[in-house]
C-alpha cells in the first residue's frame, strides 16, 4: 500500500497565484485532514473531512479551500497565495471519523510564496 | 482553549544517557494523548496513544506515561537512530475530530 500520497513535494509560487495541493490515500480512511507546520509553532489544523461531501474548518482555515468528492482524495486549494502561506503542508488520514487518534501522514509538500 | 506545550525544545544526549521529554496540556475533557516521531523531511509517524491518567505504553527504548496535566516520553539508553523530533498531540472529547499538536522536542543522540 502507498498510504498517504501528497503532490507536489516542492512548489514555488508568486503572491496572488493559485494552486492545489493534492492528497490521496488508499487505506479507505473516512477521516482526512490538512495541517501546516511552521518553525516553533507545531502542526496546525487547516481543514478536515469525516467523509465524502463533509468538510469543516480547523484552527487556521483562512485562505484555504477544500472539498471531498471521493473517499480517497482531499485536495487543498490556495486561491490567492500570500507569503504568510509559506510553510510545509501535511495531509493526514485516520480510520473512522477521527475516533482512533492514530493519524497517518503523507511526506509533506513544501510551499514557498514569493 | 485547548493547547499543548512541549519541553525542552531541543535535547542533546550521549548514547546510553537516559532522559525524559515533557508534554503539558490544557484541554477541556481529554479523549486521548498521542506521541509521534518525525524524521527530517518526513511526515510524523505514530508511536503511542494514552487515554487516562496512570496509563503507560512501551515500545523498545521508549515509554510514555500520562497524568492529569502532562505526559512524559522516557527514553532509556538511547541510540543515535532515536534522533528525531518527538511531537505530542491531544484530542478533546468535545470535538474528537480536531487534534492539537505541540511544537515538538528535537532529540539528538550522539554516539
């Protein structure tokens, strides 16, 4: 099994550009989520989903959109990138609707906004 | 407000020198506390779940313990391959779909 796959691994954007970070899992997990990791601040939850068609906001949702049309995929969209969105982004999934607490993480996507 | 504080930020040990990492938490009704290991350039990898005060979990040289206000990750006779950043996270009963992470302890074990 591939687990959680994130693409791209690295991306450089200019301020105002848009892009989508892709996340796919092959474990049939109901719960999927996006985090950003910044030095000294730990992982912060951006958005999460407990199943296809269901999404909700985390701690830092502003500037990001998500949708969940299938169980496998949970893309994160930046509509108009800002330098403050420079970070490492991690997608994570979990069996059940977040109940187990064991999150399976992807390898991360490093985004730089100039 | 639910939050997690980890200390120290960084820890340097000699191989074989045992120590402990601390995770203090504030949460209105703890559902679970989790420890993860993160290697450079990788995503976090799950280690342990603790649910109630007094609970302990062990894996090789690592042992995690939990009280009502904090958790410790004890590392016994560490080896260089234990070098990594260790993250703590909590899950609250009032919204178990959200996990709150600490900023981590970066452990460096020198041979």
